[in-house]
């Protein structure tokens, strides 16, 4: 859990950045229908969560820096949220209500969400800039325009309407990019849960099982530890491991094939993101092992680049270099490393980037480039390192023995002042260790 005072500190920080004549408006995630009257599991909007820790739908945060109409001069955090309603709460569970928003969530004031049309225009009045995520939620965009127009209608009578509308993403997401100590604690926990689940899946896998049975092992372990999947797990045996976003998870696992599992746990809204690839029968074939060793070497070369001051692109370049050199050595590419990199021939076998920011979102927010150039890594950033090699089952001009092999190894890494911290090291990626773990599970 993150303490209310950390959420308050984030709100203050954002208010300081946007300035005294601004207002910032952040809505909670809407509930989404899955079918008929049945909802998807509710997941709070990551930005809203980052600023409030408030898990209910039907809520709007308004941050009003500087001197406010109620006379506070150090800014106010106002939450519009659902009112207490004992009858509804008997069906849906407890609500914080306005009192709870102040006492448990550290808001300066709170109002019923039903009163927002009457109250929020008065808070927008007199502010020159509105910070908001335009275009993310069309329904909410229209509401916001309505509130601003209410203020505009009063301009003749002396009201001042905002004249600048600023995208909130850039500022807020730069804050989210740097994880605090408390956030890192949760991310290590999400990573630990996912590691245990991957180990469980490795131990359980046998030829003849179905992919969904292995998926069940992962989900069982996530839920056992109070986590959920941070994205739909990919459990792909054999050629399915070559499908980057494979989600069917319904094929039988064959003796002699590899199994690629890309699955992460989300704990208290923080994601982990792990991929392991291992032999269904517990032993790598020589071809599988040769390709696996290249991917692992690429990952190690990439992780060595995760240091403060290195450009974000450096670790991808290191992975590409190792993969290209490895594929040339095995005869899958021809010519020099430089030429193959220049002509991007490796793209046929390694077609994605080596990783992304990780945090409240699996593909977390934050700019990768500043003024067109890759930004430098700084302590507190968290990213994934996930090189792979995928030889399509119908790859022409490739010897048959390599075809249909898909391998990815993905770990989560914290940028520190010194050595990179791999927070997902508790599930082995060394092929000998994987074989030993699987052999021990078969005794
Ligand atoms: N699981 C999504 C990714 O690896 O980026
Ligand atoms: Mn990833
Ligand atoms: Mn992944």
C-alpha cells in the first residue's frame, strides 16, 4: 500500500508544475460493459490512481493550485465522488463517500459526483489554463466543454474563462516515469509474484498438456497472492511462440517443442512483465539451445547498457548486435554484422523493440525521446529487456531444423545509480538452471 501522504505529495508536485492560474481535471476510469449488464473487472485509471489511490468509479479529481475561492492559498485537491448509499452498498460494497475522501484519502474537500455540474464551473472560473487528457474519453470531453461554456456564458458579467487548454499527459507522465521507493517496493512485489508463477508453470508443464492448463497454473498463483494478470497471458507452444501477440492459449503442448510464456502479475495496480521460453519435455534440443543462447547473450548485453547516462536506444542496439552476430554464426544470415544491421536483415527474425517503460501500465507512460533524440536513462526508471528470435514455420531459405522456433526472454529492470537491478531474477533464464528445475519437478 502507498500511504495517503505520498499521493498528497504527488498532487502538490503536479500543482507546483502547472502553476497558480491553472486547474487540472482527472476523471476516474468508467466502468465498462462486457456483455449485457455484466461488467469487466474494474481497474482504476492509472493517472487517477497515481494522484488519489482512490479505487471507485464515478469520481473526478480537480487540482486547484494557489489561492482558491475557499481561501486556501496552498492549493486544493477536490474529489467529486459517489455519495454513501447504504442500499446500494449492500449490493456493491462500501463507498468512501465525501467524508471518507477527506479523512482516508487526504482530500481538502469532497462533493457528490451528482453536483459536479453546479460546482466545477465555479472552480474553473478565474483560471487561465485547463490541464486535462483531451481526446481520451469522448463523453468526458463533452462534459468538460460544457463546464467551460458555462463559464464563458458569464464573461459579459465579469467572469474570466480559461483561454488555454493543455495536454496533461506530458507533465504527469514525466512524474510517473520516475518511481519512488514505495512504488519500487510494489513493483518488486508484483515481480516476485510473477516469478513464482512462472516457476510453478515450468514445474507443471508436461507434453500432452494444453496451453490453457499451463495458463491456469499462472493465474492460480497470481490470485493466491492477491494479484491479477497485468495483461492477457501468452502461453504459446511450438510455432505459437512465433506469434507475438498469441492469446488463444488452447493448443496441445508437444514433446520436443518449446513453450513461450509471456505473463505478468499486477499488484496494487503495479505491473510486472516476464517472458520465459523452455522445453515442454524439460530438455532443449541442440537447435533450440543454439538460438536460446543467442537470445540470452543478447539480453545480457542489453542489461549491461541499463545505466544512468546511457541513451534509451543503447540497449536495443546491443541486443540487435548480439542477435545479428549470432544468426550469422549459425548461418541464418549471411555477410558482415555491420551490413546486416545497416540493411536490417535481422528484422525477419527479430521484429520488435527490446523493451518499454514499466509501471502502473505494462507499457508505461513517459517519453522515450526528447527533441527527437532518445532520452538518457536515470535512476528510478523501470524498463523491460525482452529480446527474441522467431523463425517462422514457413521461413524460406532457412534450414528446416530451425523453423517454427520462437524464443523470447523478458525481465524487468530498475535503473539505479550503479548496477542495473533485475527484479525478476527469481525465475531462472539460464538454460541449464531451467533444465535442472524441470528435472527436479519430474522426480
Ligand atoms: N507482454 C507485453 C510485452 O511484453 O510488451
Ligand atoms: Mn514487455
Ligand atoms: Mn511481456
